[in-house]
């Protein structure tokens, strides 16, 4: 990856000379990046026709941004689009004014303008960045990229493999289907789903892995709405006779940038915006990456052993989440009743101070979803809490659809039902909820600011599934 070269070219010893935002201390090492958002004709693989995307630095996915835990990311951003935009650093416990939410934490970056993002990265893990204005269109057209923060002790090489998955909707002329943007059918159902799965910007690529030994895959779902399920096919050497093909078990070690109590699974499901890091015991057994969410096994990518890995994979020495599961005895409980969408039970809702029928809201405002009877947006206050308070978001998905609920600014603990029949206590920033599910998302409100809580099926967010939590 050419971004690995960029990584090496960066100055390792620069010091903060300009004005530093809160949270940045003198003497911290700074990683400089430059991102430009611009319309880019893009060729998918060997397709003869280019399709018009919106990309960062004319790449899909956008360039890999990487840093070491404790460093400062300094990103000079230029908007060469013909529409306003911002960048959100998904999963980073950010300084509020660097969080990239237009009209909430910053003004939109207008066409031709620049914006300087600068913030410390205090957690090692797998993150990503993406546009946060008209995200249902800007992200679907390619405005996103991976962000990896490594612990000082971690090494890089083929044993640490990035899998950035996206789901594109492509029409019969091999162009992005632009007529479907804003389609109410999609917005009221599971969002705008695609028909072509890319891995690291390509269809069915071949991905270099080490010839043997322990390795790690970092899976990121950047789709605007598609829930993806991955499995690995390989040769099972411990099978009775000679090697036989089957699904290789994975060991989940990290979710949404937080280490977890490791567990084994055959399938990893990721809602939009979620990340899961898994270890594979023996790279020599690994053959293909399968995507199984449709009930069929599609080959998403194949793996190609290369013997150039210079560093052995070293698991994190003392992996732990940034805080332990808090005691909730004196917690502030915030009930969030999610309703709306097709086949739902919401008949009317409050929108801009007025009670209106869902039919009227759908037809005239493209609003379809509500929290506690309110159509949400960047202006809907869900709660105000004091800094340091333990908060339980008691969320009830009273709709016929899955939702992938994301909290900005801090991560929450959840008893996850996302990995088969066993539950797992996980520290996440995005939780995939099934229809009818009730879940408590518990967090310590330790980051001051205005933080969005919303569904990361980006059409759902645009249609009302979102609100703001104020921490001060
Ligand atoms: Cu990844 Cu509010 O977003
Ligand atoms: Cu949703």
C-alpha cells in the first residue's frame, strides 16, 4: 500500500508550534496528513467505464491514516467538492470541536475552503473516518477511509491485514446508481443497499498474508446500510485425514477499537460503521474471505501467501478497554424508544414543534423515524448530563428493522447479542440491534461536549434517527 510509504515519510520529530486545541500537550509526536475531497472518475477494476465518485485524495478507500497511541493527528483538509462537507473520526474519543459534525461541533467546510483537524489519539485500535454532511450520499459515493492507531509495541506487516468492506449500488451501465439517492422506499426499509461488495476498493482482490503463523485481520464495514457477515474458508490441518476444506475459526480480540475478552467464532457480523479485529492461528490454512449475509457464501477476497513479512506478529501485551464496566447504581437512565419506518407502529411524531402524521412527514419532509415520538436531528436534545456521570441509554428497538446505533465522543458497554447465542460484554461505539431488541448502552460521560447518538444506517439517520447528548 502506498500509504505505508506515506507513513514512513512523515516527520517523526515535529513539535507543536502553532496554537494547540485543548487536549493537545506540547511535546507529543505529530503525524501530518493532507486530505482533499473531490469528485473523481473512478474505474472499478477492469471495468471499461469510469463512474463518478466523491473521494479523498482520488483514492477508494481514502488513504490509510495511521498513528501510534498517544500521538497527535494533524490533518489539513481541503474541500474541492461542489457541496459543503466535514470529516468525522469515527470511534476516536475526540475533542468536541474536532468531531466533525456540521452545525453541531463545527461549521460545514464550504466548497473551496480548508479545515485543520488536530487531535490526540489515545486508544490503539481500528477506526475510520468519513464525511458527515449528507453522509447517506457522500459516504455512499466514497468519502471515507481507514484510520489505525497502534500501540507502541505493535509491529506492521502482512500479519496485520486491513479489510475495508463496502457495498456499492451499480446500475446496468456500470455507473453508481444515483437515481436511488433519497429514495423513500430505501429510507423506510433497511436503507440503500448495494449489489457489489468491494474489499479495499476492489472486487474480489487477492490479499497478501504471511505464509504461516499467527496473524490478525482488521474488518471494517463502511457501507451506508448493508449488514455484512464474514467467514473464512481454509484447510483444517487438524482434520482427521489429509487437509480438508472448511470454515476456519477466528478469535475476536477487539471490537470498535477496544480490546475485549477474546472469544472464538466462525462468523463475524458487522453493522455499518462497526469494526472487529480477529486473530487466525495459522495463516497457512487461510484461503478465502467469504461474505454470507445473503445465506449464500460469496467469495469477497482471496488470500495470497507472501514470504516477505519481516516482523513476527506480536499480540498486544496488556490488552484492555479504556475503562472497566461501570457500576450503574447511581446512573442516569435515559429511555430511548425507537419507532417508525415501514411496517412500524408510529402514526405521528413531533417535528420542529409540530405534531404531524407519519404519512405527511414521509411525503413532505422525508422523515420516517423517531426517538420517543420526536423526529430527531442535530437539534434534538436527548439528555444533558454532568461530566463524569454514569449514563444508561436504555434503548428499545420497537421497529421492524435492524439499527446500528452509534455514540460519538465516548464508548459504551453493552451486553452484546451480536455473536451467536452467547452474550458478550463489549465496549463499543456502535451496536447492531435486532428488531424488538432492548439494550442498555452504559457509558461514563467523561468527555465534555455535544455528542451525537444516531443510527449509522445513514438513510435512517437522515430520516430522523438521531439526537444529541450534552455532557458538561
Ligand atoms: Cu460514523 Cu455520526 O458517525
Ligand atoms: Cu437504523
